[in-house]
C-alpha cells in the first residue's frame, strides 16, 4: 500500500522536494498531498525582483502551474494554511477545519519577511500602514506595483540583497528611490566595508540615493505615508515604504506543534526533525548543524538528500551543509560572494584590488594555501575559477594576482546571458550557443551530456569552461552533477587512483578484463585511455588487445582528414645528417608522397601516405618511429647549443638527444613535448613545453614543467635547478612517471601541474618527501627497458589486414555482385 | 546474398572495409560475437569508419569522434544515419551480406 506523504509549504523547497521524489519513482510509493499558503502553483521567488523591474511577467516565473499537480496525481491545497500538526495522531489540521493524515511529513514553510518594530509601520486593525509593503510574495509584489504606480517617492528599508533588488525594481514605477540601511555598508553580510562602499557608488550612479548607518525610527503620516524619520532626526519624504530588512525562518507552526526550534527547525543530516521519526523539514525554515540558508543552491541539495532518503534510493543519504557561494546581479551590478568575506585569523592571507572609479573590487582570503573566501564586485570574470578553487580546495597560483586577473590568459569572457545565440562557442566543431541552449532545453542537463550530444569542447578543449558556463546558465542553476566528470574514462565509474587500485587487486591485464570486472558494458570511448593505463601499469605483462587501440596506435601513424596517414621518422633533438635527408627525399619521391613538411617539433613529416603503403615506406626509410601520432613522449626540440652558438652556455643538443633516446615512445595520459635550450634566450621555446630545460650560466640547468603553446598558452613552472645533465635526465623521467601515474586521461601537463601545484611537485619529485622517488625512477626504467620500435611491425603484421585500407574504394578487395 | 570473406579476416573488436559493387561496407566483429555491417563512410566528413573503435553498441569515427549505433545506423552525435546492411556468418565462418 502506498504511504501518505504530506508536504506543508508549496514554495521552492517544498515543490522541489516533491519533484525530486517523483524523479526517483516516488509517485508509486507515496500518495502526495501539498499544502500551500499562497493560492497559486509554485513559482520562482528569486524572479520576483524581475517582475517588479518589469523585465519578466508573472506567467514567466511559474515553475509548476496547477495542472502539473493534477498530472502527477498530487492533491494540492492552494491557499490553505496548516494551523497545527498532531504528531501523535499523525494528522495535519488546516485552518478551514479539514485534516489530512500522514505517514511521512515534510515541513517546507520557508521564511517570512522580517519587519522591525518601527512605530507607524502598522495601523491598528489594518495590518501594515497602507503605503508600507514587505517584499516576499507574489501578492506583495503585485500590491507594491499597483500602489507605486500612483506615487512618486519610495524609501526601501534594508540594504541587503533583497533591498537592493527592491530599490532597483521600484525605479521602474516611481521617480525617486532612497535606500536606508541600518549597517555601515551595503550587503554587510556578504561584503567587507570597502566592497560595500564600491557597490554603493555603483548603485548611486543608477540614481538611487543611499543612506547607510540609518536607523529608521518612525513611519510618518496618518492616513497616507508622508516620510520616514531616522535616529539622527533626519526626515526623508516619501509616499511608499518597502521593508526588506531580512528574513526569518517561518517556524511558528513547527514550534506550536512541539518540534525543536532555534533559529529554524532543527534537523539532522537526513533533514529529519530533532527527535522525530517521520517528520522532516527542508529549505529556509530548517536549521542544519546550526546554519540556516537563504540561498537556493543549499535548498536544492537538501531536497535531493531528502528525496534519496524518503524514496529509499539511498536511505543513508546525508546532507553535510553547504559551502555558500553566490553570484548575482544585484541592482544591475555583478556581485559574487564566496565563503568568508574578510580575514578571520591573524595568519589569513588577503589579496585585494580596488578600482572605485570603475566600480570594481576583488578580494580573496587564503588560509593554509587554500581559498576560503572571495568577493567580486563589478567584474566577476574570475568567478568560475574562484568557485572551483573554493569548492575543491585546489592549489592556488604562486602569483596571487592570478586569482583575481587573467594574466596573459585567454581573452575576456562574455557572460552567457550577453552572448548572441549564433555565437560560435566551440570553434573546432562549430557549435553555437543556441545549439547548446537547445540541447539543455531538450532535457540534457549535465555538462558532459551536452558535450557528448553536440561535440562542443571535444576538439582542442579550450572552450570547455565556456560550454560549462552556458549549460549552467541555460539550466537556470539546475545543472545536474555529472558524476562521470571525476572518472578516468567515461565507461568505468572510478577516478584514476581507485581504478588503478582495482586493476591491481583483481590483476586485470587487458582492457576487456577491466570492462568485464569493473565496467559492465564495453565502451568504445574508454578503450584508448584504459589501454594506455594498463600498458603503463603492467609493461611487458600487459595483454595487448589491438581493438583497444585508436587507429593511430594500430598502424603507428597519424590519420589525416582524407583517411591517409602521416609518417614522421625519429630525428633526435632535431639533428639530422645529409645521408638521412637524402634517404627521406628518395623515399618521398619513390612513393610519390604528396607533401613533405617540417614539423613544429623539428622533424620531417611525410603526409598523405596510404595505410597499405606504410610498411613499405618504413622499410625504405629504415629509421625508427618518431611517435608523432600517439598520446606519448613525442620529441625534444633543441637549439644549436654551445658547439656553434656564440651565446650558448650549455650543450643543449647533446642533452636533448640523450633525453629523447631514453624516453622515446613512452606512453602517458597525453602528449609529452619537450625542449632543451642552451641559454635563456630560449630559441627552443623550452618555457612553453610539457617539460623544458634551460641552460644557465655556471653550467647549471633549469627544469620547467607544465608549459604549453597550443590552444592553451602557459609558461611552465620552475621545478628545479640542477648541476648536471644526468640529473636533468633523472628528474625528467621522474616527472614524466609521476604524470603518467597521476594525470587524468587526456589531461596535459599544463592542467596537471597547476592541479597538483608546483610546490607539491617539488616536495615529491625533488625533495622526495613521500619517499617514492626511487619507485618512480624504477617504474620509468622498466618502461624504458620494455620499449620496442613499433615500425618493426612492418615485417609481420600483428593482426589480419592491419594495413589494409579502409579507403578509398578502388584498392579494396572487390567482391563480385551476382547479377 | 554476397560472400565477403572469412570471419577470421577481421580481428575481434575491429572492423574492415569491403567494396560491394559501388558501395563501401564496413563490417565489424563485436566482442560479444555479433557481426554488424554499415556504410563505411562517415556522413560528417567522409571518415573511414572501418578504422573506428567500437564497443557492443556503437562505432566511433576516427576523424571527429562522431558515434553511430551499429544496429540502427543512427548517430548518437547528431549526424545523419548510416545505412545498415543485414549480415551473418555461416557454418564455414563465411561472412554473408544480405537477407
């Protein structure tokens, strides 16, 4: 038999909880009854300021209209208030005398406007003075608009988020608006005094008068409001007063019914009311671990936990509190407030930038190397990065200015709202903002899901951040967690460390064994990443299933747009000989290679070679593979060095050749492009390589890691300065092995190094704090020893038809068609 | 019914292309033992699908990673569909195309 679920409160929390329950199949488990104080379906309260401002009409803010309740078999008592809960009889009593019994009860009564006890604010027997309004409900908003239309001057009491929104909205209806705020600066809960002052200037530029430190002591006017009086005696003339002095949890019903109430209804990690078995509270009315929340994101999290728990999807689901981070447009000004607003401890580190003339303020608070707070006013371009750093405790850039600014980074980001629909977001695959939004509206609400459908972000990957922001914006804050985001590959639900542990525990030595044991379904898109990982982990013991390889790795050449391949012979350190050049020229002529091109890695590329010709070309070249096709160690670019260059201070060519000889073809999570340059003039571009070595005067060598000069441009971080080429070779191997073991699939070093943090890398690789340096060196040495030139497969193909063409038509085996 | 060749010509989990009259057919030998046949040219930019990676459901084009359901030919990345051919293997391990 179905259980009876009663939800008291039809606001954003109550309705969202019901939606989450239905999404988990709870419709079959519960008969659902919802009580709502307001005589409507469920609307987005956050949008009331848009209704007031006239940029949205009422219909646009409804989340679920009345028919939605009927369609889902929910009994909705709209406009009926619950007066009492009888916890012993498990019955709720409505104010019209009707009752409903429950097995499970959810209280989601939200909060109400806090109205300070100011003389004159109420009229005996009539509620509020007729010109005084709270700003909480749709009815409040309607009444305010209706009244303000015929009046001229408004005072808004309260300079927090809601008050600012009300002031901005009222400008749409009256000619003069004054904001009176009791504290010393605007939004004092979220902002420090300096940020508040800058916000104030911006708000004043919009034509709103602002009074801070203003205690309202009286509402003046007998029949109609004529003004407000402040504690210092000042009188501000006005004919409309809006009170937006904060909210308080609406817990009267719970308190009257005997539940534990402090600032809100006290709940545990399952949102269960203190000491109760079947009564829960969710949303702004709930107090969890001492916190009440007035933002929408924590409320969504609570609704999910409660739905998991109630439907039995995960009976032990636990809400552990939310880290408060918010980004809004407050009265037309962009504001983001994350975590703490200012330093709280003596050793907290604060980074501040203020530019009052432009209304820009940015600050970050750092504790023990992690971001614990950030504030942005007027320029919120860095908000995505800061929120991530805050949420995940990422390592922070050494140059703290990079927290607040993009220094030599990608160009200015436009906010998704301001972007025209036809803006091309993914320049590799030609995906527009409009396409992304349409995909979200079609029901796909994870970033990864949208990327899969549209292929946006699947090219060079630089637009991934923008794609994520558009998806989040289009989903209106309802973007769903993408559990797959942390997995090593999409087909096996585990992050890399867990996956590696499971592979070791079960002794999984082939890709098919991994799927069979850990993944369930075989997944084409996961095979290549798994093959790379298993090869790295098992070396000679790896069971090489050729179908797990991408075509490039099956035929040891890079597939081109027409289905032909490119051939790049090894040319260590970019140093060649006349004999080698002659040979390459002869091969190119003999096989009519359509294009011969110098590569960026100082080698020679023969382009347009058909697959079936590859073994012949390799044989005629008689040179080893340059690995210009794999997720592996590619090349070491060098400059002329000390033998010939009059500036060179170190023998870069000899060292480059030595590095390439040792680490040739070693596979990893991404390409590894290296360089050695003979002096800081950096002709070999070593600062922008995955690993770059720079000779400095005095016979020493600097090693930089995590550089890039592709779709993403980044100067590498200095890992170490060493005295000998041998140390360079050793540290190079150690860094590459650490990257192989800890890098996510396709995560290049320019992302990997900042993720781990250069300080941490120095600890592990140079100082050997974890005591794993010897293991890393040994693992790399084993991989080096197992290396075999793949072009030797020309002698005997590994699989039938390994080099048989898949294009073009004419050279395929002709199958006779019976007529 | 058209005989394409031996099943053993196609390594497990891979595909090979065959020219049948004027048509290009990519035949895949799935790891679950099934054999599937679809048109061999990716409708997006002409990529060689027989060089693509597969699982028991889809083939992924090697050029731009568009994916196609091997059973229905439908793209899972918003591309036009592939032609699907009936194919089976007889008792002598011969791959036969057609009903």
